[in-house]
């Protein structure tokens, strides 16, 4: 049954001619209303996984969809905003899956600058306030151009002001002082050790989700499936 479903997904990718370009290379929705166990993104539980680098969003008992993202990556932004990101959020709100994030920062080394590292640090600081998922959505919704290295302290703090309850002395100082630099470095190492082919990359039930699926909202639910509610 599952083989047939995956085959239909892959056929759909071919027919649609979807792009499979990754950002970096290192070698339903339906018409009817849906009611969710979690009413909104701000209600999702979030935590740091036992490995110290994985950020877990949603019901921890559900099947994971593990994502690798670099905050400067425009294809990651495409996934999160116009691709399958909204479907993943819908499934997470519905307790069908939990979302896991590993934050890479290799684009700083490739393009110069510190924006990827600063954004990852700020997201880790937001996790301390249980605001990771909300802030993550705001940052991708307002992502600077990849080449401009626009994730400055001032920009990150301005975007944090759009998340109710995030700004404060602890968060602001963590952003300015790169308090979570060790987490940022460890997260990049975890990305490298995972052997992901670039960003965005996602894995579900031990299989890599094709980039075409990541960029098409309706296909992610077919590929991933999810746990029954």
C-alpha cells in the first residue's frame, strides 16, 4: 500500500516538472475547515532534543519529520512559505507528525558574513521563551536576500518585536552576545554528519523526502502520511 502511494507521489513530481535544486551542496490544503488539537502555532509545544541540536516542535509522541535548513537559504524560504511548509505546519497542529529542525550555517562560509549563524543563535534564544516556531515563521516570512547577509542584530531584534512576548533583556542580550554560539557550531556539525545533500532537506521514517515534494504542499501529506489522531 505504501509503495503504491509513494509511486503515485513520484509520478506526480515528474508530471509537474518540479525543481530539485538545493540551496547548498556540501561534498490538503482543502476547501473545508480543519480543526486542530493545537489551535495556533503559538500553542505548539517545543523543546531541545536530547542530542542538544534538534529542536522539536509539536506532540513529541508523534512521528518525526526532520528538517535541515540554513536560514539564509532562499529555497528553504520557498519551502516554508509557498511550498510544503504550510502542510507540515497543518500536520503538526493536527498531531499527525512532529517537526524537528537542525539549523545549518554553511552559507556563511560559502558566501561570507555571519547571518546564518546569527539567525540560528537567535532562534535558539527564542526557544528559551517557547517562541521558536513563531519566530522561525517570522524570519522566513521576511528573509533578506541571500547575498546581503541581512540577518543582523538589528534586523533580528526588529523581527522579534513581531512575536508577542519574545523581546526582553534575556533574549536581546542573547542575540547581541551570540550566547548560543556553541549550539550553532554543534548544529552545523550535526548537519554535516547527517550527510544531507543541501538545504532544505527532510527525512521521514528513515527516507529522504524528495525536493519536489518539499516544494509542493499537497504532495507532502501523501508522502509522509502521518500518525492517526
